[in-house]
């Protein structure tokens, strides 16, 4: 995903587009994550090592596939999202508006 892990990621939090939402993922365990925006464009598509975090911005609805979901914290804007209720066989699939 282009720019998903750019080192200047912190700097452009100030320049959010209107309607854009911020997603923060914190990985306690290795996890495969796929995130798409409302146009189906991939925002993040990668394996994430434990102890790392990703910050992604996109226009909702945002759809997620999160592997090994029990080891991942998802924060949507500033709200923690409970992945447990979206998880089957340790893969969470959900869409956030």
C-alpha cells in the first residue's frame, strides 16, 4: 500500500481530507491486515510484526480483514473497536462507517 508506512506519517495527520477517518492498529502478535477504502482502494495490505503499529487514513466506509485478530488493537479515530464480535476462526472481518 503506497504511503501506508511512510516515515512522515505523523506529520500528515494534520492534513486530513474532509471526511477522512484515522485508523490506528497496534500489534501484540504477528497479524495480516487488509484495509480498503470506500472506493475499494487498498490502504494497507501486509504482514505486521509484533510490537509494531500502523496509522492509516481513508474515506469511509472502510473495510477490514484482520488475521490473528486476538493480538490486534484497533482504534478508529479515537475509539477502540471490539474485534471479538467480528471474529470467526481468529479472522476479523468488519466495515466501519
